[in-house]
């Protein structure tokens, strides 16, 4: 029972860390796409 519970917690932690990396990568991709669109339109929101 304890071994199964430990395995479940470990697996859950691994999935959570993987999801964080995936969301982080998606955020970087969206930021890059937004920058490309801004550059193509000739406007720059950064000051």
C-alpha cells in the first residue's frame, strides 16, 4: 500500500513538472509569434 501510494505521488509530481515545462514553452512560442506580428506591422509597444 505504501509503495503504491509513493509511486502515485511520484508519478503525479513528474506529470506536474512536465506540464509546467510544456506551458512555459507554449508561452514562449506565443510571445515570439506576437513579436513577429508586431515587427511585421511596424508598431512597437515596448517603451
